[in-house]
C-alpha cells in the first residue's frame, strides 16, 4: 500500500455519517482525489440505503465507497433472459478497507436480507475492467460483477489495496446470515449459528414444476413470475386444445402437441434454472429479520460467529452434488 493510501485510510479520515464509519476523504472525492459535491450527494443517498450494514462491520472497519452494479450472470442466463437479467441482478457494493460487501437488491435497490462478502485476502486479484469488477480468488475461481458505477475511483482504490490478511476457509465470496452476521455454508440452507431458515433448491424445483411462474414468485421476483405464469398458462391451454383435437382423430395435431409440449417443458426448465441461481443468494423464508443482540441460550461466546471448518464445507458440497 502506498503512503498516500495509508494516509487517506487513516483514522483521522474516519467520520460517522448516518451512524456509519466512513472515510470521507475517499468517499466524497473522484478518482483524482478531488472533492465533488455531486459525489457527496450521491454517496450520502446510497449510505441511507445501507443502514443495515452496521452490525456486519468489524471494530476498525471503514466504508470507503458505495456503488450500484449487477451480480454475476452466466452466459446462458444472459442469452436466455436478455437485457432484463441486469434488472433482476441489481446489487449494491460496499467497499471497505477489509472487504467488498455484495448485496443483491430489489428493483429499487432496497435490501432483501441477502448479503455476501469478498475478503481482499481471499483474492489473487480484484480489478476493474471497463465497468466490470473482476475477482480472481485464491482457490482458482473467478467472478465478474457487471456495470459498476464509480468505476474509475474504485479502479484507483483497488490498485492500491493490499490483498493480505486473514483469509476465509473457502477463499472465495461467501454469504453472511442477515440475522446473526455469521458465515453461511454453501448449499446448506440453514444458518449453522442461529438456525435461520433459507429458501432451498428442492422446494424451488417443486414449486416451479407445479405452479406456473411459481419459482419466480418463491424467490421474490413477482413481475417475472406474472410474465412467466401468463406464458406457461397460454402454452398449457394450447397443449390441451391440440391434445383434444388429436384424440378426436385429427392426426395432424399430434406433431403440434409434441412441439408445444417440448416448448412448455423448456419454459419449465428455464424457470427452474433461473430460480436455482436466485436461491444461491440465500433468501430467508421469513421476510422480517431481527438482528440478534444476545447469544442464543446454550451457546458460549466462542460458539457465536464461528467460521465453518474446511471439512464442513467439503461435506456440504459433497451432499449437494
């Protein structure tokens, strides 16, 4: 880290803004470290959106920048969904002196009780390419986050950020429990510390197959659910109509029934595919989450906020495969 960066990240630059520890020397300036009133106005507006982050911050952790962007989306998701995927994947990004908080949000950038972290120490590299944030983790995995605002300032900031310190067992982006703030285990949809339940893939698949648009409604995407429900219902009506005609002796309708059946099946598969990706964001079953302020009965302080052991992570991954 350069001497300039050390100075700008020093405690003398730390102030409380909306009860959040903020480095105003970085947050309210541009990539050339020049104060801009427009930047301060924009950052203050975003800070008001992230009041929930306070319990997640460590004692000496300071917020350096807040911005908007999009969660990772596979090529298949982008191809099948088109531009709407970037609306569905809207996210907030909070850069601190220790990590990046990735927060999948609703359409209006409001908190949906889903939060993940990228520790700088877990990264082999974390850089801005164009408007994308690219994180290459020390476990060999790589993720790309799309359309970040404030990209020039973040690029300059990350270039001087040391990728060192205490790593996590997974060496990649990990999700945190919105109730107790502790680390969650991949594909294990219950918090190992406070037992908060999250929506799971099995239930998602079942609802997606049985109900038109059900997977999207279950994962909290009602607009997409309505559109999908209308499409599936229309296809089902066509399949039933063509089937009745085929049973009545019109042989020409048999290929039509098969074709429409395939299209309906593909629509169901697409719903399951998208819904499973949303489930990975750890969506709580209970919409109203209250932060834990006391240690659950029967647990010692050492039992609260434990990091998952590597063997637990491997075991969870094995069970899900």
